[in-house]
C-alpha cells in the first residue's frame, strides 16, 4: 500500500538527518588551522565511542554478566592486538558462551 | 578507485553488518507494530541509517506527528552526527572532491564514523564506502526481516550479535589507550563520566543523545586544552 503520509514523513526526516551530517562537510572544506579546534576534533571519536560503550555494553546482552564478559573479553583481545573484526567477534562469543552457562 | 581499500572496508564492515542486522531487526518489529510495510521500512532504514533516530521516526509516524515536531525531534536526536561529521571533515585530504564528501556524509553512523576515524593519517572515503555497502545491506535486511518475520531470530543469537557493535568500539579505543597514557586516562574518564551520567539523579534524565554530546564537548574540549596535538604534517 502506498501511503502518502508515511512516505512524506520519511522524506522529511531523511532530509533532516542528512542535513545534520552533510553541513560540516560543506562548512569545513579546508583544513582548520586553529590548534585547539584541531585537537578537539582529534579527541572527539575516542571520547564519543568510550561514552557510548560504557555502561551501555552491560545492558546490550540479555544479562549484565554476559555484557560484563563481553567488556572484559573485548578489552583483553584488543590489548593482545586483535583487529576490529576479531575483537567484535570475540565479544559475541563471550556473550554466547556466558548465556549458555547461566541460562 | 582503490579496490583493495574498498575490500578492506568491506571486511571491516562485516561485524558492523552483524550488529546492524540484530539492531535493525528490533526496529523492523517496531515498524511492523504501527503497520509500516516492508518497503516503507526499507526506505526508512536506507535513508536514515540511525538507530535511535529511526525509533523516534516510528513513534512520530505512529502518533501522526506534525512536520515541525518531526524535524525538531529528528534534529535533536541525531545532533551527535554533526560533531562526527566535523571531525571526519578534518580527516580528509584537502583535494578530496565534493561529491565524495557528500556521499561520505550519508554514511556517518556511530560505527562507520568509528572505523573511519581509526584509519592512520588521512581517510580515503573509498574505505568507508566499502564498509558502508556491507553494513547498510545488513541494516536494511535486518529491518525488512523484522517487519515480515518478527520471530525468526533466536533471542540468544540476537543478544550475542547486539554486542558486536560495542566490541568494535573497544577495538578502536583500546589500542591508542595502550600506546599512550594520556589516551588511557581519556578513555577511562569518558567511561566513568558516562557511567555517572547514566545513573546519577537529574543528569540521567537527559536523553542519551544529549548526554553523548555534552560529555564529548566537555571531555574532548578539556583534553584539547591539556594536551594539544602535535602537527602531523
């Protein structure tokens, strides 16, 4: 069924999200010279990802224990030099095994 | 185009796609609950590429919200992408053509931003495109599956896949923290502050999207004062 209202709403929201994402690329076409701004933008990813990971990882699985196991395993495998793929899969395995033991 | 770089991106996109499949699946169920069909849900997921943003979109459509409310809510919930795009815009070589930047902007999700930031030196957007092709496919497929078959994915498998996204974040933030004491402190402080904001009275009332923005601005801002980065050529 083609519902005009649903598609109209979706188009409005899709354009809004894209505007947020694209504006910085239109504004900052050249490299920013200001040292503080450059440093700030350099640190942004690490802070954002750390904030998003903890404590959210604890509640991402069906139990806190499984989430905690994922956190510890992920940090350990990353410290041992595992790449993106390996670390991500290791956290999944940790959750799967932990849930198998406790459920 | 650098095919090898595209393929490397595609490989790194696999864990993202797995996590996306699980997250988008629950989104699809929510979309199905307000009678959105598979095509509408696909259109939403392909266009928005945003988890919290799409949950909000489903709620807004379900409650027949007005246009102003839709724009305002979508703007606030997705504002963190603004910061991420600012950061990525500075990771591109000055000569990167505009169309490549406009396409890259489409793919600024938490995860694709994360792996793109982790690249050494300048980012060649081809890497992000490679990761995007795989992960966006997982995102859209998950949404459609959630609509048409809300109960095919075993809960335990979904729960395990859900965690893949956080595993990726750890893979990005832990190695620099091992190399530099300052980065280790930065990551630890960020996590501790995030924990406090998620649980303390008053601040935990703030929506998750805004908590991320506030903490990022405060902590990354302070870090830039304490330890300005050395110019890397």
